[in-house]
C-alpha cells in the first residue's frame, strides 16, 4: 500500500475563478494539479497557503458532489486571508486538507434539519445545503435561518431563491437594514419560532460568531431541540491541522481533530468558561 | 524462555559497555556537566559523566554540589529532557521555490542518526511513552518524531537520589524502572563501585553480547542491593501530588476558583515550565521567505501556551490573562490531557518547579485548588 501523502506538505491549487461577494469577502474556485478530486465532508476545512505569506484554515464551501471543484469563501481580515482573497484566476495557492470532523449530514437523514448561520458562518454550511437539496427526499422538513449585519453583507444572495425553490425554507434577517430591505430586522435567534421544523426530531447545525452560536444554542434547547442534536462549528487558532501542535485546544478537545463541529451537549459546560 | 539475565558490570568496565554501544552503531548522549548544570550531550567515555556531582533542587533553585563519593549518576534530572533529541526545538519541515506553474516543494524525508540515550530515568521513560501517545498514536503520526524514536536505544538508570522537587512516586512513574528500556543500570557504590544491569530487549542483549569479557550474573545480594536503592529513593522523596486518581475530573470543576487569580499574581508567563517539561509538545508552524520572495521555508518550533500569540484568532487572543494561561497549562497537563490522549501529561519529574523563576510548585497549586472550601470570612451565614 502506498504511503499517504505527508499531511504537512502543501499541494498546488490553481485559482480558476474569483468573485467578490461583499465589501470584504471573496469566493474562489480552485483546482488541484490534473484536476484531481479532493473528496471532503461538509464542515471540513483546508489550510490555504499564499506562497511565502502564511497559512490559514478556511472552510470548504463547495458541492460535495463535485470534489474536483474546490470552493472557498474567504473574508479578508488579516495578512494571510487578504492574500488569499486577492488571488486572481491563474494564481496558485498551497493547499493541505481536508481536515477535521464536519457536520452530521448522515445522522440527519430521516430528520428535520435546521440550519442557523450568521455572516460568513453560512460558508461552511453551504455544502450541507447542497447535499441536503441533492437528496431532498431523504430528509424531513428543512429550514435555513440566516442573519447578516446589513443586506450588503449577506452571502450567496443569488442562491437563496434557488434553494427556496428546491424545498428549503429560507428566512433572513439583518442587524441594520437599508431602504430596499423589506425583510426582518434583528438577531437571528428571533427567526427560530418561525422555522417550520419539529424540534424533537430535528438536527440543528449552527455557525457564526461565538456569541451568536451560544445564544442560538441556548434558544434552541429552551425550545425543545435536544442538545445532543444541536451542532456548532468553532474557530480557534489552527496551525498544523493534524492534532500535533496544540494550538486549537478547547478544554478537553483538540478542535482540528475532534471538531471543528461539536455538539452543544459537549460544548455547553465549556462555553461558560471565560478564556478557555 | 529463560528470564532476561541480570548482570554485574564493574565501574571499570563501563567504558567497555560504551565501546560496545558505539560498535553497534549508536552515538551516545548522556549526562554531562555544562555551565553549572547537568545536561544531555555527547558522551564518549565514562569520564565524560558527572562523577562525584549531585544537584540540589528546590522551587526556583538548582545548584551543583560535590558528593562525598564518585557516583556517576548521583543526581536527579536537570533542565534538559530527551524531548530535545526526539522532538527537536527547531526543525525545517520543507522548503519551496516559485516555479512557472506555481511552486515546487522540496521535502527531504526525515533522517535520524542512531542514538543511544544513556542515563534515562524512570520518569523520562514515562515521558517518552506519553510523547509516543501524543505524536505517534493520533490520526497523523509525526514522521520526524517517528524516525528519531525508532533510531533510539534507551539505557536507563534507576534513581539513587530523589531530587528536591521530584514527585514521581506519587505519579506512579518512578523511581524504579518498570519497562521500556533496552538496558537498565542500577549504580551500587559499596562494597565496590559497580552496576547491576538488566537486559530489557533484543537490542540490549546485542550490546551485552559485544562485550569482550562477558559480565557475570549479579549475585543475590547485589540484586537485593539494587532493589534497596530504588526503595530508599522512593522513601526519601519529599513531595507528592495528592490523590492523583481524583485530580483529572476534580480539576475540571475549578475553572472559576480564586486560586487561579492568586497564582496569576506570581506567574511571569515566561514559559520556562513548558520548555523544561519532558512532555510539553506544542509547536509553532511558521513560514519564512528570503529577500527575493522566491524561496520559502516552513519551520516547526517549540511553542508555549504561556504566550499571548498562542491563541491568536481574528479579533485578538483567546487567553488574554496570565490566569487563563496558567490555568490552561496546569489543567491540560493533569486533566484534559487524559481526555485528549488517554494519559496524564505529567510524570512528576519536578522540572517545572525547579526552573520556575518564582518557584511556583504544581503540587502545591493542585493542593490549594482541590482543598475543601474554607469557611467564608466572618463565620457562618
């Protein structure tokens, strides 16, 4: 048997297309040498390396059914993510991955599905939505609750209607509206009562800022969603992504190995600890 | 199968043993005196060992002193651990150059020189076993550690002296060697200076087989004397971690304990404890480029959870305070390490106590954290 490639060695990934989504967010499509497929599970991440700048963990947000077309949505907030976001078609990035333990898309079969996303937190949930819609009959009712800071900060606006048409209830809200916005205003947790799912038979998947996830999980459990079926994706300082460097520890977990997706049942006692 | 032989090696024949180790293709690292400390470095002759030296250790204190005898291993562990050789502080993972089609990575497979560690203590064997768990038994074994680990011969020495900060007996990791070594030596100083040698593996047996004059079996009194050395060391150990079986779960109930504020007043977050710890494994993965920008390298370097940078994410560091960083280190070592790797991260070697510049004692902190709550000032409510 051939040895697995060293997970610390970056592979070449060429940028095929780049699209600016919002003021500070870009979506890149990449392809490995020879268009080699990169099979991944929704919720996993890759380490992207702009040559000589540094590496950053970025969630995979492409379609699991198209593993040769690698899609990443990147918010340009630091030196590395700015360099990734600025990569133009033809540029080559280093790529390691996929890493981590993702969303429970298999466990969710036969259940209702509730997806709650805040801001760029929709990116790691997009593969879940695409997989769910591709196998729509295997799941019960399904709803997406999406909150963004302003209408201009919302991701994938062009796709939301298409998802709605294919059988996903989509509700959106913004913190600050503009004149054109006719939808809800306020935090995403206020959409929860409107989600057409049965709490007792729902698998919930939540991604967004830490505070948003904590309030969402508390609200969901208060409304009868079992904590063992509420899943959150956490962000910490991932450096090696292979459970050897220690940076992404979160209490008893190593997030790159045990996460980034973990259940609220497991996280609840940890989230109340400051600076864990 | 007969039981592995227990042999008697005269002090004068130790050089013959070292010659046999080298003849078998091993470079020997062992304890030697450098800059007023006993550290691990290349040892070619028995004369390179710290004959007649001992160390006096206390919280925040380490001094070498002369012994009344010529013992070669009459001290506890110093600031070095074998981690320096197995999990090096600084290692280049790969280098890359820009090319017409992006970049090309040049990765030499990890190479390791056959190295014999001489004078490995029981706590250090336990530390190596813990690093094996962390670095080899996970989903992605570390190829650098594996190459070095496989090229290592372990020659253990049973401790004849308990250091001033040792607490291995309460951690059940020493002072007696219970396995994992290729050869185990116990130093006897009387009636004659000699070693009782236990063979622990075929590699150890191969070394003994190379000796020109095969050592005789140890006599019953000599074997009893060797056992007494370990018993005496265990009995003289002045420090303990109380109730270690209870510690892992109990510590996870202490996240809001005021003792963390107390220790944060003393802790300098200097990271000394993590550098001297034989099991601390955290590394930074960082990139460098040359001035042309066409050549990049990725380096792995020891890192410490005591640095602010360690938990950096967009928006700042997660662990801003000394309180949270000391709490991370101690709870990881004694509690969450079990969750992550199925073993304790502490072997009771005492290095973190000795080399702490302000003398913070992990056993004392745990005692304070797990003590029954004192009555509130002012008496009953």
